[in-house]
């Protein structure tokens, strides 16, 4: 029993270690996923809901219309390894957090894309009417 527990722990820790920081832009800095219960291995409904709310809140007129919000487990649409999504400030932190929390609980931090790097996120910018990460060359 003790050997089986040790093997299971090693597998889990190995999955956590490989799920974070595999992106070369991570500069080797890793953050560990939180310990959340796994509800499903697919999480497609949670991904779609979060992706939709992000895409519905991308429009802007000026830089101050935008802000960055971080998702731990949504990979699609990430600007970089920080997990930051650049959205219109009209998207409430609470609404984003509720949807992101549902995805994180579903994934339990174990999806291959769960995790972020310790790199600081770029400032938000409004580029051609779309909230984006600042390129620094403007």
C-alpha cells in the first residue's frame, strides 16, 4: 500500500512538473498549479465559456480601455507564458474569475497547458481597436 502511494505521488508530481514551464519563453521559471479536485479530463465546456467571454471583451478605443487578466489553465489565445489575456476593462474580474475558476476546478491544474511562468506580463494596449499586449515600440 505504501509503495503504491509513493508511486502515485511520483506520477502526480511528475505531471505537475512537466505541465509548467515547458515553453521556451518561460526562462526556466515555473509556478506550481494549485491543488484543485479534478472533475473532468476534457473541460471543453469550461474552455469554450471562458474563451467566448474573452473574445466578447476585446474591443477598445484607447489603451486605458484594456487590462490583463490571468488564466491558469486556458492556453488557447494566450499572448505569452504568463497566462495573461488582454480584455476590455468592462469585463469584471468576478465574471472572469468565476469562469476561470470553473476551468481550473475541472482541470485540477493537470491539463498540459495549466501553469504560468514567473515572467512579468506586458502592459495592456489598444492596438487597432483590439485589446492586446503592449509591444513596447509605440
